[in-house]
C-alpha cells in the first residue's frame, strides 16, 4: 500500500483493547484536574510523572493519580478526555477498562464512579465506538471482587463487555479471586487476565489458564506449557510494547516477545496500557512495532484489521468495523 502521508499511523484505523482509564490521563488532563483540585490539594501541582520507571515504582504512581479522580465530575472529565484523545489518534473502537473506586470525602461510591464513566461512554458520537471492561484488582478481597461482578451485572446493559484481572503484579493471588471470575463467566461475561507480566507470576499461570480466559494481557514470559495452551486455544494477546520497555520486562523493542507471536502467526493486538504514564499513543505503538520488525504499511493494516476479531462485541459490530477498515484502505490507495 503506497503511502505519501507522514501520519499514516494516526490515520490507520485502529482498535484499542488494553487501556486503563487512570493510566491513560494525558499530561493536559492531569493539569486540568490539578487545576480543579488546587483549592483543596495545592500540593498536587508539584507532582511529575518520572520518565524512568521500574515495576516497583510504577504502581505507587496511582496514589497520586487517584487524588485527581476522586470525585465523579473529575472521573467524567478524565473519561471524556481519554476517549477524545483515542479518537483523535485514529482509534475507531475502544474497550476502556477501570476498577471502580470510592472516596468518602467526596461521596463518590463505586456505583457513582462507574455511572460517571458509563455516562460518558454513552454520549452519542460518530467517530469512535466505546465499550467498558470492568477490572478486578489483584489487591481486592474476594468480597470486593464479587462486588465488581455485582456491578458488572447491574450495569451490563450500559456497555460493560468483559471482566479483567489487573493490579500490582507483586500482590494478591488469583486463586482467592477465582470464584468471582467463575461467577462472571457463568453469567456469560468474557474474561481477560493480566498474565505473566513478570517472571514471578509464572507460578500461577496454570490456574489462570484453567478458567479458559478469552484474552490475555502482556503474556510476557511463556514457558512451553503456556505457549502450547495459548496457541492451542487460540487466545489473543494484548501487547503493550512501551509499557513493557519502561517497566523493564522487555529490554528492546526488537527483542520484545511480540516477535515470537509474529513469527508463529498467533493473534495479538497492539495496545497502549497506560498512554498517559508511558507517553505513548496507539499510533506510536504501531510505528514502534513497524520499525522494530520492519513491517510494511500493508502488514500493519492487516495487524489492525485482525485485531477486530478479538474484540468483545458481536459479529455485527465486527463486520461493521471491517467494512470501515476496507473503505479506509480503498480511500488510502
Ligand atoms: C497490571 C495495571 C498495569 O483501573 O484505576 N494497571 N495492572 N499491570 C499493568 N502494567 C503496567 N497498568 C495499570 O487504572 C489504573 C490501574 O490499572 C492497573 C492498576 O491496578 C492501576 O492501579 P484504573 O482506571
């Protein structure tokens, strides 16, 4: 596919399937929210996202970010800005994810948090389709995880399409939370799990795979058993290259574990993870993958097109998106 445009990566229609709401706040949104909070929390103005991270320093960052989104109006602003930014970056279908949070001072409950995000997702727009994945945090107790499933059931008709397991890779255990995931599955919710993001997580891989997840996040470290199972069950992998590089679970883009998936033609989806914290939009992730693996524009188009098969939506939505992709390719020739 010839391309004379320098912004091919932005123009390329894309789907984003692994984006944490609070990790996706751009610097501009953070500034806007700091401004809203300046009367009550002036110290927030001094915070800067560091440009060098480790897994250990990554999760504590959210202690700061969560102070910016501790009331429903801020959550609404955050969600709207994040969706606008993805749309401007050429994302046509987005599955945004988040763990509902409460704050006693502002009166925000998990329910009003979720309502705030979903009310933004429901705003009619032509440029992007947005769905929501509700996240269970590894730090959650089983009771809290079941509360997330209750919320998913109550709010299902407002665009909740799946359940996710996320959170600090050094804490918690999936085994404790398993009954909540099984209940979600019994209620026909697909499941995506953060999987083997660090080597130490590999011990729980057989348990995670035993619930037959529909997608996996990262899947950075794969032993023979994991690779065979994932390939046999054809489980798509949500790939977040910059996130892995900055958190130092991949040493270079060229050596990123997407290389094996590409060679083995296993389905994967390029995603951002936390575009605000990692300063990388989805168009940039496509550019980085293209450069690292010498992919042509046609190959990148195919990667984007194939990602549609992994979305948590019905065949009609998938077919509609594919038509949109083909129409774009015709225009672009
Ligand atoms: C695991 C991650 C993550 O839910 O408050 N999160 N969990 N691995 C990662 N890789 C780097 N990046 C983000 O968004 C922020 C939350 O998403 C999870 C963490 O639980 C973080 O607190 P929400 O919108």
